[in-house]
C-alpha cells in the first residue's frame, strides 16, 4: 500500500510559473492524494489559472499573510500525515516525491528536502544567485544539514504539531531555518537532504529582484528589529564591507560581470533600507 501524501504550494502573484509547478506535481511517479494551493491575496491571474485544475484544493487569503502563516494554514488543512511543499516557481523531476517519501518513511527522519538547481543560469543575475545563494547542499546526501530549504521539502505532520509549526512572524524568509532548528531540538531525530530528489527554480532575476530579496533576508531574518538610524547604518556598513570583499575576489577570478551586479545590489540595498527607515521611524 503506497503512502498517501499531501502537497501544498504557497502562491503570491505567480501567474508566470504556477501552471508549470502544478503540472510537475501532477506528473509525479508517486501520485499525491491531495494538492493544496494557498493564494496569499494575489493581484494577478494566479487564482484564475489555479481554478483550471479540478484536482487542486484552493484556499484564498483575504490579505497578504506571508510564508510562515501560509505553511501552517496548508498543513493544518491537509488530510495526510506526510505533507510536502514546493514554492510556486519550482518545477519537479518526476521522481522527486517518490524519493523523498522513501526517505521520510525511515523511523528517525522527521523532514526531508531535495536539491534545487537554477534553471535560467544563462542570465547574469541568475548565474550570480546560483553561485552565492544556491538552495541546495551539494551533490552528496546529508543527514542533519544546517537546515532544509522550504522551497522543496516533506515532513511528518505529527512533528510539525510537536514544535508548534512555523513562526508566523516570519513572512518573507527565515521561516524554514527557524522550523528546521525547532525540529532539531526533538531528541533522536534526523533531517535528511537528498541530492537525488531534484527540482528546478524558475525565477528569472534582475539586480532589482536580487537586492529586494537580499534586503528582506538581512533586514528581517529571524527577528524583526525596530527601524532606527543605528540599525540602518549597521546593516549598510556590514553590506558595504561584505560586497567590497566579494568584488575583490571576483576581480581576482576575472568575474567582471559579478562585480557590476555586486555594486548594483549594494546600492539598491542601501536605498531600500533608507526608505524603510524613513517610512517607519517614529
């Protein structure tokens, strides 16, 4: 008897990729018994496209609640003990689910994650992201990596309950790191990274989208700090030092296109942080 699995996808303004993601879930060698999409109040055609799939259970939010909330909402509304998740801009290899379910069936394993490649690395910004912000742990399977990336994972619902789910204050990133750390506090369990469960990131980045993603990560991370001139200066100086060092290394390796991307991201990062400070200061 095959294991029953729910698969959920948190989606926000994902009209360009949601159909590719859904089709890759539907074409798995191990068929999911339930597919859930949480639409986080999209303003594009995401919901219209999802409604074309009779197999999909759609839950629509009336406001934008973020990743931590949406992950808990999907898992809470799922009907199976095994619950897998992918992002709305991810395309799965056909055996992705089967490989991860096989690993999760091991008694001590509470969560598994696969290996994600960037699909469009011919674009300079995507190539930069693939080098510095790849969402995988390499070509060898690992037990208890630092954390498992939320973009392609599977977990046991009982363990999700055991650690009180995802932190709903973490709306744009960091919820997967925080959740992995909470699971690791359970005695005698493992997180498992499978290099053979492969998927592809369909995001096509620019320096604008990269700078926004990096700013969100460094600005909010685990704990959202109140805006202040101290915070803005500290974050900006830290990023200046970091990107200058990276650019120097890029020059040594003749990666001149990366130097341009570094400085473009750095400039936009500082602008975003300054705008955040001006908008929220009291």
